[in-house]
C-alpha cells in the first residue's frame, strides 16, 4: 500500500481519494503564528508542512532552503532549535527573512510601541513628506489622500525625531509595509494579487480629503500593526542560528558559507508565469529595493520563472543550448504542444526546467552524503496541455544521481480539477 506523508492512501494515479483544498497546508495556516504572519506575501507556503518534514531532524542537522521566499523554512527551523541556511535572489526577501530570524533584546516590543507613537505624531504634523516611489500607475494602488498620508508616515519613519535602534526601525518598516498594503486598492482573494474593482463597485476611500484628517486612519493602522509585530516577538522565538543569503540558487557553491547540508526543504517558484517581483513591487519600491520598471524586470529575469516587464523580451530572445535537454520522456512534446498555442509560453516552460536542472546539479555539490530533499511543487496547465511538474522534477533528480525519488500528493490547489500540489522527495547517495 502506498501512503503519503500525511497518511493518505494513494491511488494508482498517485492522487489521494477525496483530496480537498486543505487550506492549513497553504500560507493561510501561517498568518496567525508569530513572525510568520508579519506580511501576507505570495511566496509563502505551509508552516504546518515544514514542521512535519522537520520531525526527522535534530540539533545536529543543517537544513538548506535554496528558495527562501518569506523565510518559512529557516524560521521554523530556528524555532525548533535546528540550524538552517537559506538563499534568495530578491534582496527585499533576504532582508525580511533575516529580520524574522533575529534574536531581539528584551524590551524591544516596548521600544517598538514607543517609537511607533513618535512616528505617528510626527506624520500627523508633517509638511514635507511629499516623496513617493516611482511605481508605474501608482494611482491604481492608492488614491491621492491615501498616498499623502503614506508619504507623511514614511517621511516620519525615515527621519525620526528621536533616534531608535536599527532593529526597532526595521520592525517599524514591516509595520509600514503592512499598512501600505492594507490601504492599497488590491485584493488577495486568490494566490496572486489583483486590483479591486473601480467605478460604482469600488471600495470607498479609507481616507478623507483633508491631510490633517486623512493621516488618522493610517496612523491607527500603523499603531496596531506595530503593536502586533512587537507582541509577535515573544511567539516561538528563534533558539538556533539561521541566515538567509543573497544569491542565485543555480550557483550555490558561490553563495553558501558551508557544505554538508543534511536536509533540504523548499518550494521553488511554480511554472505558472506568476511573477513574484510583480507581487512584491509595492514593498520593494517604498523600501528602496527597486527604483524603476527596468530594474524590476531585470531582477525578475534573474529569478527562475520570471517573465514580467523586460524579462518578457529577454525570454523572446532566449534559445536552449545543447545542454538544454530535459530527461523526461514527453518533455519535448509538452513544450511543442504549449508552443503551438503560444510560442513564448513554450519557451518559458523550457527555460524554467533548464534553470531547475542547473539548480539541482548545483545542489548536489553542497549536500552531505545521505541528505534528504523535499521540494513542494505544483503542476500547471497551459491551454489543453498538462505540465506534470512533479514528474519532471523527479526525473531531474534521478538524472542528477539522486536515489529514493518519490512523489507525494499534498492537496488540491484550485477549483480546477487537474491542479494539485506535491512533495518530490529525493536522497543524495
């Protein structure tokens, strides 16, 4: 009998009978757990799932997450007393992940509350907080009075009347990010962010027209966010060292400070054309990690699976080399089938797996003998062509010399009956 990680009996098609959405195995299960819930970001995946996979690890293990995202794996490890290193190509996510992993001195929560009150007082009286990020079509994100209030708050945060510790200032930036996205004209009803309806169906503005009044709702949101973030510091604080490194997961030898990682738990970007750079732009523009659309597109191109902005034109020019063959029996037919309907999407799928193959070969070089790997992935469908992502990952691991490769099905992803999430397990000999 074939049993998956969660005790489900697998059918011949490897799909548990009656498998549902199981939202506790998504980012929704993280939002109420301490630092995991600081920001609602699309790269997050299930804390519950990570904890299950970590049950076989102990204090002597060294865990690796080569696609850190919001830092779910390293933060779960640190709370369980397990050392972990992580890698991400996005500097904003590296900053956020390392902040989550920080051990804050006693009294930090109180200091955050005090500093937040100073910032909101200064923002209420601000007269020169006119800077706003060069985010394309920023008026789609915030109306004018909301932008005025956010600009005043950001100015007060960057130029405090009473200097505070860098860690306190960083935590206030997280609070600002939360307020900024709460007051934006966006919806997170699905995994990907979308803009709310406009016109007669639009949500009324959070703010009024006069600046002195318009800062008040933003100030209340900021104070509440700072308070919640301060209180979260006491929930499952890190008891082991963890760190997120800025770098490319296709060149792990150049990024990581150690070798001999014993466990890998990660969730790489899914091949579904959802750009994480696009989703994270508001945070990155306000905090200074992006300055213009070209920089956003170039960063998305460097990330695996990115096709947003100028990355699209770069993908149009991309062609596989002789090393671009993917060792999966039907891969060429799949790419051809997608490409017949949309040439760019066919090229996108091909490049995605060329990059993943390069990553898996790089991964092998930093693992200890016997290291266990667990990759959370989701399949995709382009027009009438199914993309069996889990099967291709399994083939890539086997081709790279890994053993004990198997696939477990976790959950149904969306209302589309064909889309599921899986764990691909493998072991380095």
